[in-house]
C-alpha cells in the first residue's frame, strides 16, 4: 500500500516518521490525530522486534519440545510483521528474516519428533541462540532430517520477497533490461524447491538465496549483480 510516512501531530505539532516507528500515534503526546506531510510511498514493512531472549532464558529448565513451540510462535509473529519495501525503498532479503523462517520450520519438526537426536537438538538450539542475531547454522551442519526445514524456509522467504518486489515494481519502478527474465527464472526455482518439499542439499537452498539478493541488486541498477544472478540460477538447473 502507499502511505504518507512523514507525520505531524495536529495536537502538539510533533513530527515523526511512520516508516521508522510503525505507529500512527504521536510519540510525544500519544494523540492519534496527525496529517501526512510528504508524498505517498509504497510501504509493506512494519516495525517488528525479533527477540528470543525469554525463550533462551528457560533452556536449562524447559524441555526442547516446549522451547521449540514457544520459539516457533515468536518467529511466526515476527515474520507476519515483516515486509521488504520501506517508504518506497526495496530492502534486502535479510538473514534475520530467513533465520526466523528457518526457526519456524525447524521448531515445528522438533515438536513433532518423539526422540530428537543429539544433532537435531543441537541444530535447533543453535538456531534458538542465533536466529534473532541474523545467523544460522552452516549448510554442512544441517542434519539430514532437517534438510526440508531449511529448504522450505528458503522457498517461503524467496516467495515473500518476490511478492514485495512485485508490489515495488507495480508502483512504477523502472525494470532494468534482463531483470524480468531473472525474476521468472527465480520463480521457477522457488516453485521447484517447493515441489520437492524443500528436500535439497542445504547448499543449494543457500545459493538460491544468494541469487535472490543479486536479482534485487540488479533491480536497483547493478548490471553486474544481474549477471551474477543469472549465472547462479543457471547453475541450479
């Protein structure tokens, strides 16, 4: 949607950016009466906090399946609030979002696993420790039983990002030559990953993420990034 990001309170005159706060309430007096002072811009992102600290604090006293259920809800809430266009600017597909997606699926698997192995528990606990810092386990450290979680998380992250890219482009952004072909190619690989239910080598899923980021940079005008994206997508055939 298009909104006016720069707001001015009609009660006390305070000015603030909705794009930064995500709130229509005046930060000074709390009034909901304000007016926009700039042009409307496409905006899909919301001010969202991803903090797993309360869950981590209970690691020593709580079973893994209960920790997983709680972590899953925190990650889901964060994902629901996130978008990738802020005030007309296309954001990156950041690792924090991808990690939240992966934690959601990994936690779901752990909840449904009767007796998780040591490797599976360690994988989940590593995500719990680092996901809100934008870090994930290396591809080589993903247990084979959790490959699908990594793959589906990647497919969902790419799908969400492509959706916002379309919104951004539909607002009138010029598309560089060759970018639409890359976007179609990216869509094909995301669909393939979904049809495989995420069951691919985690390194392949990571390469799809890297290609997505190169496509985004290409849409911003980086010709070299578009070429890199096409090469990476071709290598996934």
